[in-house]
C-alpha cells in the first residue's frame, strides 16, 4: 500500500487540481474482466478503508474524469491547462477487429520520422 500511495503522490505533483488519472491494466489484459475487476474491487475497497492520506480511489470513465477536472476551481477560478500544439495529435484506430466498438486510442507524433 505504501508503494501505491507513493505512486499517487508522485502523479499528484503533475496535477493542477485534486484529481489524477490512475489507469490500471494494459492492452488485452482484460480477457477475464470479471476476475480482473473483482481483484481491483478488493484493492480499491481495502485502500479506501485503510489509508490515512485523504486519498480516495474510484472507478471512472474518461468522460467523467475530464468533466470533473474541467469543473475544478481554485478560489472560484477555473483551472487552465496548456494546449499542445504541433504534430502531436490523438488517434483512434480500429485495428484489432471488425467490431466498430473496439478501438485503440493513442498519440501520434512524427518526431521519429523527422530524425531519419
């Protein structure tokens, strides 16, 4: 639990508000989702009941997370975030199946192409 608290504290140094995104898992790791979420439920429940650091872990969707971050205020003023400019852009690809509901999300950057 100490390692998780330290990891959360490290991530919080890069946040302008009091919420951070803490993803778990990796691509294709949820082929047995009931088992994975069952174990994560136990971790979340134990962590929230047994840490004294005023940290709460909860499941969220990316939409709920972004909406909550956008709603944060400091002294009544909305928190602003930098806008990335240049050739870094999000991409959404359907590369793994013919199902339009299965997608791969990532970032595209042509820096490697410029180095050649």
